[in-house]
């Protein structure tokens, strides 16, 4: 599911954030390390929010029974997505 993408992006952000030190990368000013770290986490938050909103949208449509013609499929997917 999309949760694995969100988790993978989080792990990637942690790894990239670990390497934002003067030991691994040289930046012209020390303030740029915190700015780069903020940028990585802001990008992660934006992308994770897009995936989360997409999942919420599918679950919402399941609640209105517009995802599928089958009521059981709507109920099952809506329950899984909203409780996952």
C-alpha cells in the first residue's frame, strides 16, 4: 500500500539528514546545514501529506459507496484505509 512508500520516504529522510554534517558534506556556511535539514523534512512532509490525502480521499469515497458498485468492497476498503 501507500503506507510503505511513506515509511520508505521517512527512512530516506533520516539517512539524508544523517549525512548533513561537515564530516560528509562541505557547505559554505554552518547555517546551511540546518536549512538543508529543514528542506529535506519539509519535502518529506509534503510528499507524505499527498499520499495520506490520497488515501483519505479513497476511504471517503468508500464511505459514500462510490468507490465500487459492491457495498462489501466499499465497506472493506474504507475500513482498512481509515484504520490503517
